[in-house]
């Protein structure tokens, strides 16, 4: 996924889910959630656009609520900004 900014900078974000997590439906659900969260994070957090970001999904994301995943990912993005 590529995200453009106003200054025509480009942020590359990749989402990876292993087959251990479950079938394609479950893996795609996690990736959709992560894409949504990253899109929100780019609007709120000033992320450095000079890097590529790789987001690895965990099995626990299937059982956690969207709100919990969002808080955790926002905290991690704050650390690396």
C-alpha cells in the first residue's frame, strides 16, 4: 500500500499475515483492519515518510477488539516516528 502526502512524499506500508493464523478470510480481515488503522494513523501522527514500514500480524489480532489493536499500533507508530 502506498500513501501519498501533500508534499508528494511516499510512504510504503506492507502487511504480512502467516498461513498459521487461519484461512484466507481471517488473514484478509486482519489486513483490512491494519490498513484502516494505518490510514487513520497517518492523518494523526507525523510519521517519517523516508522509510518503508512492515506490519506483521499476530494470531491474537483475531480475538482482540478493533479498539485494542488500534491503540497498540498507534503506540508502536509513535515510537518509530
